[in-house]
């Protein structure tokens, strides 16, 4: 049975194809269209999935959209009516922004793909998040929690799931919290207040939090209170996101927290104002964590399950995930590599397969590499055409050479196998460097990533060595598999891991098991043999404002436009030194001109 899942028209569109119960391809539209956060109908991603599996649209048994447009329509209409008369000006805009073509989704999908309308199905948004978290995790029984800004109505849900080998799957939802009461919206409101981009820059708030103290927790608690049923409610007088698209916080919010930061104002942590912004970030982060921990702890007691599967955009918050693991009572927490809306494409397709069609349970491959693959020979051709040195290596020799490059402080663009699905580079489209000095961090920021100095870089370490350098609690290895948790760097190693140690001594570490990415694992070991420390800095392979690279040509273009020293795709290593052949040609031309 061939089932296509689609997530679109909000931000970060994606498509995923499930064949006979197993995902075969999943990719975000931005990686193909090259527009960051592309929210358009993911035609390129769909095409890529179908091409990968070698099937035509008429061979699809179902196409599943990741939410129910009519329920969302209902929410926007209801909120607009509640907000009347303040909302009447913004209503047409909200309709256009939030819904656009969504209401007509069945017809759109049917006409784009040429599939009959009866084959177009819908899942609820939080069902898609729940399925993406639970059905991709190697666990049979688990509590499930989802949290994001908003889907149709739900903003947080709790429930459980059970899988029977080769038998039926059950996913239940016990309760949900509904819009406008939303942890995601609370966090996004602070994201906007602190001058960052909503739905995109939430992780900057998390990075900034480490520089502040949670001195404003009491104030944040005025905005959000716990309810008798174990949920929470926002005091809406501090917010405007539910009545207008123009501003998410109200004048009362500004009275409480002070002047908002302009996006163009640098954050100077030496000033009282800069510190206030960091304290705001630390305070909302603390309240978010406390609230999640309490809800999860109750869920642990209610279900008795040792595992928690956590999905939705809020599950990208690695600090909160680490606290959930430490304090909610679960032994393991599974956060999928794409917990946000892009991941709903895979969730919707799996939900449809297991629940709608009742197909038997299948164990799924436990990795994030579901996109198109790179071809090293394509890179070699591109580089040679431009007169750059491109050498194709045998596997072992390549690993040794790249370990040597890294040990010599060269910045390496590393492309390998299939593209990651989700926002994080987990070793197939990564920029790798030595992690030891702040100079390397500053060089990366200055020459390649151009990002705010308060944002940390992440490390990658083989599982065998992880405990030596990082304080990974029981169950933490699982959370660190897809870089979903923030853990302390051991004090004695911080001075030798400066580029990846955040100001509070933590790191969002990826703990790598060999089978997931054998070549990167081998590279870490080879690097460890040379330097004594098998840890590398691993940041996503892209320039600021661009999506992560996919094909060799994008990696190559990024390599040329930045001060990256070495580029690898498959077995091909490219450097900016002119090749001997090209140099001879160049000399010849010079002679002729002379
Ligand atoms: Fe969502």
C-alpha cells in the first residue's frame, strides 16, 4: 500500500511516502526549492518521493493531509467573532495567511496529483504529531505528549500508544488544551517581544536564556496559570495573537516586562537592557519547562509507562526535554528528528496506514536520513570544471585525510548519503570543525554562519566516548540521538571543548551510534586517535538565511561563497587549491596573453 503524507501552507512544507507500512522517503520542500521555511504546496518534495520509489501518482492508495482544514477554519472564524470588533480589520488577512488554499485542500491535492478526491484523507494536526513521535520510536507502549503553537484547536495533547508486533496499533488521546491557551504561543510571544522571528527563531530565545537569570518567573506566571484539571490557561489580557496578526503581545504585557526589543537592536549583555532581555528569555524558558514537567509527571503516573514519546514544535526545546527526562519520571524520552510540522507529513502517512487502514505494525528504521542521496562523482565533475582540486578516495584513506584536515583546524563541509529529515544536521549535511577553541567558534561565526555570538554550536561524539566528556543521565543517550537534549559538558573538559560549550557549561550534544552513520563514526574515531578527543563541532551545512544543502551543487556553491576549507561528498574531497592540471592550463593562458 502506497501512502503519501503532506504538510503544507503554514511553514516548512514537506512530503513523505510510506510503502507497505515503512517510510521510504521524506523531504522538506525548502531543501529542494531552496526557499528557507518554504510553506508552498510541496510539489517538488512529492515528486522527489514518488521518483525515489518509482511510482506514479495513480499508484497511490491514499494522500493524507496533516490536519483538518475545516476545523482550522472553524477556529479562525470563532476567534475572529470573539475578538469582534477589534478583529474585523485583520480577519481577511488572518483568513488569507492562516488558511489560504487550505480549506480547498481536497480539490487542490486531487487536481495537483491527478488522484481521485476520495483518495484524499485528513488527520488531525496533533494526531499527526503523535503518530510521528510514537510510530517512529523503537518502543511498543508509551505515553504520548504533543505541544506546539496551534493546529486546528489543540495546542497540547496527552495520551498513550500501543503497538502489537505485526498486529494492530492503538493511539489514544486522553485530553487536550485548546487555543488560545498554548505553551507554543506563550514562547512565540516572547520570541516576538525579544525581536526575533516567530516560528523560526524560538531556539534563539533558548540560547539567550543561558545568559540570563529567571528573575521574572513571577511576572511570567501572571501570564500563565495552572488549572484545576492539570492543564494551564493564559491570561489573554497580556496577549493579542488571538485577535490580530499584527502583534502577539498587548500593552499590558509591555507594562509588565518593559520596552520590547527592536529586531535591529543588538543584544549587548554588558548593559542592563541586554541583561533584561536575557532574563526574560530565562524566565519564560523556566516556566515552559516547569509546566511541561508537571504535565508529563501526571501523565507518567496515569499511564504507568516507562517511555514518553514527545512531538510538536515545543519538543525542539532541548533544555525542556532534558528536564523532562530528569524530573518527569520516564526512563526514556523519544523525540523524532522532525518533531515540528514538517514531521507531520510522515506522521499523517503512518497514522493513516496503521489506524485508518488498520495495517499491521512494523518496526521502522531508527534514523533521520529519509531525503535524496548525494553522489560524490557529481561533486568531482563540478569542482574540476572550475579548476579546483577534487580527489576521489578509497573509504579508509578519505577518513584519514579528513581527520587530518580537522586536526589542522580546517573547516570541512561534509555531505554523505541521504539528506536528514527535520531541522537538524545529524551528520549527513554538516559543517564539521575542531571543537577545542573559542577562536574556531568565532571564525565559524565570522566566516560562514554569521550568527549571533550568544548562540552555541553543537558537538557530536561516538556513544562509546560520550560519558567521558558529557554528563549524560540514564536515558539521555536516546534523547541525544537526534540532538534533542541539552546536557552539561564535564567541567574538566570545558577548557578543551570551548567551541561547543555554552556559557552555562551545557551542550546540545549528538551521541552517535555507529550503525546510524558509520562513516561519521569512523571519522570521529580517527580524529580521536590524532587529537586524543573524539569530539567534533557539528553545525548544519548552510549559510545564514539559507536552507540546509541537499545536492552536491548546493554544497559546492556554499563552499565557494564561504571560507570553508574542504568539501566532501561521498568519497570525493575538494579543496580550493588549484589542481595541477588547471594550474598548468592557467600558466599556459598567462604565457599566451603575455
Ligand atoms: Fe504543529
